[in-house]
C-alpha cells in the first residue's frame, strides 16, 4: 500500500514535470533555488518547463497519450495490490482501490482519462473480482457494485471538473489582477518619473497621493504629506473664494488658476494649478488630481518687466517733456530775437536814410556793416530755427518718387542760377521711402550748393544719379565740377555753421549740409562726400528703399 | 493800434506817415488800455466818441492779452462791428484758429524783415483806412 502510494506520488511529480493543467503549482520552487536565485545550476522548477517550440502538435498528442496512459497505469497499479490482497483472502478492498485509482485519475488528469479509468476499473472488477472470476460476464449480484463504482467515480470526476474550472477562473482572475497591478504600478512609477508636481486629494482635502515632483517642489516627502490636509500643509492662497472655485470645479470637473503655496522651508511659491475631478461609480465627486507648475520665476520676471516698462514710460515722458521744452525754447528764441533784429535793421535803415548826407564815407561804411550784420543775424536765426525744426518735426514716411522730387527741387534752384548755362545731367532715380518735405530740402540744399560752388566755372556741370546701394537702401549722388574742397577737412564738412570757404568767396551760413546730414540720419541713412580742390565735389546720401 | 513794443510802434507809425495816416492812429500799450479806450473808461472816459475804423491788435500783450481783448470786443454789441486785424509775430496754428474762431477780420504775421514789415503796415493802412468802407459810426 505504501509502495503504491509512493509510486503514485512519483507519478504525480513526473506528471507535473510534463503537466499542462497545473498552473497553480507554478510558484512552487525548491527552497535552494529560492535562496540562490542567481544560482548558475539550472534547476527545473516544479512548474512549467519550456519545451522547444518544434513539433508542438506531436507534443500535444504525446501529452494526450500520456494522460490516458497514466489513467490506465493507475488502474493497473490499483489492481495489483487488489489482486495481492485477494490472494491473501482480504476481500472488499478491490472496489475501494479501483475507486481510488479512478479518483486519482479524475483529480489529476481530467474527465477524459477518468472515464477511461472508470471503464477499465469496471472491466477489471468484473474480470478479477466479480464471480464468475476471470470472465467478462456480468451477474445481477455485481450490478450494484458496478453502479456504485461508476456513480462514485462520476461524482469524483465532477468534483474534479468543478475544481478545475474554479481553479482556471481563479488563475485567470489572478493573472488579470496581476496585469492590472503591474500596469498601475507602472503608471504610478511614471507619475513618479516626471518632475511635474502631481498630487491627489480627496474631497476633504486630505492628500492621498504625492509624487516625486511634489516632493521636489514643496520639500515634503510623500510619507509626511500623505494623510495631511493640503490646504494646511501648503498654506494655500487661492485667487478667488473657495466657494466660487468649488462651484465652477464641481460643475465642469476642471479648474485652472494661479495659486500661492508655502514650501516646507517656509519660502513662498506661486504655481499655475490645474485641478481635475474624479467621480466614483455613483458619479459623486471622489478625488481631486492637482497638477502644479512653478511660475514664481515667471511672475518675478513679469514684475521686473512691468517695472522696467514703467521706468521706460516715465523716461520717455521725461524725454518728451524735455523735447517740448526745447521746442518752446527754440521758438521763443527765434521770435524774441527777431523783434530787436527787426528794430536794428529798421532803425539802421531809417538812420541811413535820414543822415546819409551827414555821414562821411567811413560813417556810411560803418552803417552798412551794421545793417549787413543785422541781416546776417536774421538769416542765421532762420537757419538755426529751420535746423532745429528738422529734429523736432515728425517724419511722415511714404513712398517718394525721387524723379518728381528732383524736378521740383530743380525748379526751385533754377532761380539761383541767374541764367547761367549749367550742364545738367539727370539720371533716372527710383522710388524711395521717406518724408517727402524733408527729402525735398535735402535735394534743394545739395543742388543749390552745386550751383553756388560752380559759379567760378566757365562750363559748370552738375550730375545727379543713383549709385550702387544694397538690398535695403539706395544711394543718390550729386556731383559738380565746381570749387571742390580739400579732403583733409571732409570731417568738418557736415558740421553746423562750418564752412570751408571764405565768406567773401562764397556766401552761406554753413548749415545746408548739416541740415542734409540731420535729415538723412533721421531716415537711418548715411552721408558721404568726396572732393578735389578746384575740380569738383560729389555728395552721396542713402535712403531706404520702398 | 494795440502794441506794447514801442519800437514796433515807432516803425509802424513811420511807415504810416508816408500815407499821412500817422495822425489818425491811437496807440494803446496793452489789452486793458485797449478795452478802456473802446469802452470810454479810465483815462479815455472823455475821449471823443466813435469807434475806430480798424483795430490793429498784437496778441502778445501784458496784463490782458490780445485774444482776450478780441473776445470781449466781439462779444460786445457796440464794439462788434469794429474790424480787427491781428498783427502779431506768432504764426502758431493755435493762435490762428483761436483768432478766426473769435471772428477776426484779418490775421497778419509781422514780417521779420524790416522792409517787408514796413510794406505790410503801409498796405494794411491803405486798405483799411482808404479802400475799405468803415462801419457806420466809426
């Protein structure tokens, strides 16, 4: 009996070695393997052994054969002791033994082999133990025994089948749960991977989850944060009242806003906070997922920018004020200076008229000088005023047709030519972008200069054209073959009231070129001049293209 | 003529002399005097009656300035008819707008150049005193 039991145990273990219906046993591993998981010796676990994938079908057939084979074997093994016992005149043991074999088969191998076992057991019983012995005839006296055998076996088989089914379902459920848990832990670990601050609190504001990002931002480790009220822990300051926010939040399930918190070390942070509402199965609010982004830096910088902007606007207001002051000053200077000037000129002339007879030549000459000086002062004041106006006036930038503008400037300047025959060479000029009135002044000044300084020439030639610019601006030049200038003094050329020629040689206040430079600079361009004494001069200026 | 600068007054009178108009010019030195003259008050209480044929008004005057004088004149029933010529060194847009809004008859900017100034005065004098028919009662 013991031998057969141990035999059966061996059978069990061998079967499990090949088994395919015992997944629950998978975790059972021999103790030494558990202790040394990295043990180099590859021990077979009691669980599944991975076969080579080839010949799967053959394998399956083999398995089936094995199962039924074992069924038969178990019957045989039950039979042997039964026969033995029979020999030793121990009766009534054979039926239980056969039942045992069938039960064993049903439990371990399933309904199919169990059926085979039942059949074989019945046959054996009939043959070996039911009179007449050693024959397959069935007497009425044996029928109850056989019926009991079969029904009992069937019952065991059914139990076994149920057990299998439950086992299968449990295993399935467990696998599913395992997968879910694995997924959840993965998600949780993902939430923990991010540096974004995420925490979850329930409807009583108690924190239930606190990720690594939250630890980093607030300085509270999860162990300390979980279980506490988030409002108390972080000393939350909300932008609106909690009632307003709750109303919106519970309705839409979302809320976004800027919130102030206090870190573990006591410092304040401002965060951009997003709340998401999770509802349970009854659609009642269950938990709030809060995601926060630290915007303290951004807010600080915004403050800085605001401060800088304020300063800027203050400065620009101050600048405007000072500009206005300058304007008033320039205006009053010009007007207040003009009145006495007018009187000087007026009374000097009256004096001239009334006492020219009484004045000698010297006296008359002095008279003339006084008058001329007064007049010159008037011109200077006018020029200065015009020059300052250039700086103060608003530029009105539009596309300007330089060809047309040149024609206008020419007609104005023609008056100064006094009928001289000037060889004009006018090339085609493109359209540029700038203030029409100011650019007109530039052309008038340059042309009138050219006319003036070509006076000593017998064959004056003045050329106006376009030189190579770049992609953004074009260069215009005015060239004459007049008095020219020494390149040594080119830097002084555009200075205010700077003149390179004597007043008796060429009249002028020396403000024409300064005005040109000022205007061109206001357009963002450049001026340049080249000259050779007594050969001529060329003046270049650049203006933006359209 | 309402003008505070004595030299401008002298130049103007000298210019008008050419047309023998200088004697007919009453010169007042500021806005208050001008109003006193027109309303027969203060030192002008006993002046001979009649409105001037034209009033040459400078805008930059001490005490009551030119625009205020203009406003009061144009508001007064009896003085409204007096032709007013603003003669000023200012050619600011706002002064032009204000003057014309108040109903000035002419706005002349004092030329900076002496000759032009004298010519302007002469032409003004000739026009208003000779060519233009003054309002009745002047």
